[in-house]
């Protein structure tokens, strides 16, 4: 069995996406944290996206993905920290499960033999953490807060859908 160009593993390639919102301490507007995908990203280059990425595995490339002990929640927080510098590890219990997304052309790399399966989470930052600085890192070329009513057009992947679903879930928790 061979792996397709876009993914390293045959079958589902587990990923995570994290919707982080805050109330801007200065403007009092509700905002969402996005990263801009690097110019050399494997897909959706230069587009704005939710922080996220692949869940760790020890499976050899070209084989089915195997669990290596990293939970989707921990992967989401790890990816957030790597891509934005924001460390929310202490808030892991507060992550809200939004859903699992796969298929339907959500990722341009998806093929019949290898595809993305994203576990999405959401969290609203407590007021005492809303002013924490963010800075692009890892495979992000930028990281910044956007007012929810002013998100960039044409977000990467199916992130507009995930954001809509997450905002609905967050609304029921506040």
C-alpha cells in the first residue's frame, strides 16, 4: 500500500483545530485567534486558518496512523502553543468539544486512500488571560486576533464551518 502525496499515512490522518475566542480588553469586542499558513505549507498556503495540526504518531510513513498516546485535546493545545506562543495547557479541562470533521472535500489533500480527520475544540479565554501576547511560530507566518464580525474571506479548509459550529457551542456555555 502506498501513501498519497498529501498525507503521510494511509487512511485517516488525525488532526486538530482549536477555536480560541476572547473579549478584547481594550475594545470589548469578541475576537477569534487565527494563524496565517506559511507560504511553503503543504496546503492552503497563505490562507488564514485556525491553529491546529496533526496528532502525534509513531507509525511509519506509508502505513495506517497509530495512536502514540497524545490525546486530541493535548494535540490541540500543543499546536496552539507551537503556532501562536499561547500556552493554555492549564485550561485543558475547559476545552469544549465541537465535533469531528472529515470528508466532503474539507482538505484539498484528501483522496480515497488518505484523508484528514479533524477533532475540533473551542475555548473562550478568561478575562485575566485575554491580553496574553501571540506571535507566529512553527508553520504559521502570522498570528493575530480578528473581531468575529470581520474574519478574513476564504478561510482555509472548512474552518468557516468549524468556527460557526464552535461559536454556537460557546454561546450555550456562557
